[in-house]
C-alpha cells in the first residue's frame, strides 16, 4: 500500500506538470500536454522533436474567434495529434480540426472535441487525478513499460497513445478500464509486432549509447 501511494504521488506530479507550465494553455484556455524528450522512447528523435513542436503549433492554429470560448488540449505522439476539450459550435470544431490537420509533421489528427461549455476547474482537477491513478497503475504493472504510453483524460474519458505490442495494449487497456473514475477508454495505440518492438528498442539504445571516449576535463 505504501509503495502504491508513493507511485501515485509521483504520477500525480507528472500529470500536474502541464498545468504548472501553462504557456501553451494561455492561448486556448487550458493546458496542452507538454512532453519531455526521452532517451528510451520508441519514437525516433526527430518524431519526438516534431511532437513537441506540433503541440505548440496546433494551439496557435485556433481561430481567434473561438479561443475565448474554447478549452482545448493538444497531445502529439509519433506525429499523430489528439485534440480534446470543448468548443462552442460544430463550426468551431470543424475549423480547428481542418487548420490543425494542415500542419507539417502531422500525419493523422484525432479531433475528439465536444460541443458545449468549457469544463469546470473541478472537472479538470478530477481528470488530472484520474490520469495520475492510471499512470500509477501502469507503472506498477511489471509486464509493460509505462513510459511508452501517454495518458490523456477529458471529462472522465481516457485516451491512450503510444507505440506498443499487442500484449502491452491489452494489459494497458484492461488496467485503464478498471481504474476508478474512468467513464470510457479510447484506444489510440499504434500496435506493432514484437519484432518491431525489439527493433525500435535496439535503435533507441544505439542512438543514445554513451560516447566511446570520456569527455575531457578542464582545470580552472
């Protein structure tokens, strides 16, 4: 129990980071997900870089006429972009999806926004809590690596992104759908073969291998 509490606290801190950073959030009324470059990521380094840029660029594509009345989150993973939140009209939803879809470096857009008033602070706080609980349970699951899975929660609906094997996907989905507070799970995984997982893992390791020679030391 103590281990779970510590894991949950760590996951809650990770989930809260986008809210603390908030620079993209100011543009659209809420925190867009801000990622951290990982040395053990199954994405290529260039894909990681594109994803970081895409989240910021997508927020800038929201038409001025819809910004104040919208609450939007943009989450990119392996050049696939998820849009969640609330917009004032179907016209706004279509316009935002269309403009974001034209961004360079994005190969697929999932426009999961809903038409309605922006969610309350209470709802967003609860979503962050749900995300932290899902992440904590994924971290505790020894048969998969949680750092390959991105969790996004919007009004109780949890979206799962990542490059995973079939077994990993099934385990992650089962964990998520049985987490307290989760209303629905949307599976956005890229499921690849075990052979591809091994290839990506090997590539990630080789790309981030330690240099063959020690770094020089200067004395002052």
